């Protein structure tokens, strides 16, 4: 698959999985994301069409499994077509035998700023909407805002939300409860006054690495990465890990998710087209890690299971 382009599914239609994630469950890959298959309005807004799912055995041939979380069109619902549903992240809850989707839930003014939750019994849904979360209902009468967000799951099942908060000026890490649809109240604020979004968190050889974008709207900017020994430990911003042409603009993309293939990490990028969101493309790029040195080189193609994963 050629990086930087809008890939096609097995029916030769554009893949609609923007801002999404990949889940590996029983040797099948599931790619979830925002469905933008509608006309983009002049203000760069597209009506909420729901969250899509695609399945693949090799990360190259993607079957459309349909819209697995649909907009709720009855009444003035917060998940209606006039709302915002972005950056869906799906993790498997082994304890409850459920698949949990968490996503950025908002309105067109981006002032609602909450986390939507939905659950399903199978990876292809349908997902049932369960309501919204504030990051912290004790810090103010309403709660703390959250916008771009990521979900990280440890090997022991412990899960965290990483989100832009304080109007994107800070990054907040919150521990999820055992159901993954609620919060424990354990929270840490990092990168204060750094204005980061599009966070992605991975763990490699005892270190945690967080990739993020600057806050420049649809315009690309330099990615940065941070390092910590603990999820809720002390985080330090390091540098731009990208290398190659246009590395200062993150190859004209923005981070969305990371996944492992044969022990090799790959970072997923969205290449947003604000004038035509449904045609926004994707890139899957290798992550090279050597302790505190991290490099994400530009590569022209992603070759799935057939690729060279000994980078």
C-alpha cells in the first residue's frame, strides 16, 4: 500500500477509518476509524456518519465490516449527525468478554469536550453507546475537558486514557476502571503549556514512548516524542523522531495509533484533506527504537505481513 494515499478495501472503495486504531484479536486485524463518506462542508465539518470497521488477515487486504457504531438520530442526541465523534480506540476487556470503544465526543463548537463510550460482544459490533465521561468530575462542577485522545492497555489489562485537556494546553493521563467505561479517579497531568494533541503511547523494553502533534488545526507540524519509565511517571519531551523528506511537517500527516507486527512497531498517520475529508489518506511507518533514540523514517510503501520487520 502506498503511504500518503487513501487506500482501497477489497471492494475497491476508499477505506473510511480516519483517526482510528488497529486491534489484533485471534490473529485477525480490525481497523476502526471515523467514517467520513459524505460531503465536507465549507467550515471543514462533516456530519457524523459513525465509526467504521475493516478486517484483515495480512494488514493489506481490508474487508469492510460496515459501520459498527451508528449515529443516534432520535431526538437531539449528543451522538447525532450534528455531533462530533473522533479518534475511536477499541480494546478488548478479557474480564467482561467485551470490546470497548472510547472516542472524543464533542459538538461543533468543540466546547462539549468529553469521552464517548460504547461496548460490543464481537469485534465487528454492533457497538452499543453507553454515554459520556468527564476526565475529572471533582475538579470543577462539570468536569475537565478532553479532546484528542488515545487509549493504552497494559499486558495485565490495566488501561489508561491519554487526552488533550485544558483547551489542549496540557496532556492528562487517567486510569480506567475494570469495565473500561469509567474512571478510577487516578490522574496525572503532563506537558503543561505544551499544547499537544493526537497522542499515541507505546511501551518497548521497559520504557514508555508518547508521540504527539502540535495544535495547528488541519495544518501539519513537527511531531515530538516523550519518554517515561512509568505511565503516570515523570515525562520528558525529547525531539522530533521523523526523518526523511518533509520530516518537519510529519510527512504532511498526523499521528493516530500504533500497532505491532512481528515485534516491529508501526505508527499510523492520517493525511487530512480538510476540503474533502473522505479522501484523506493514511501511512503506516516503522518506528525504530534504541533506548532514548527514536526514529520514524519515511517509507514509500507498507507491505503488511510481507514486509521487512527486522528494521
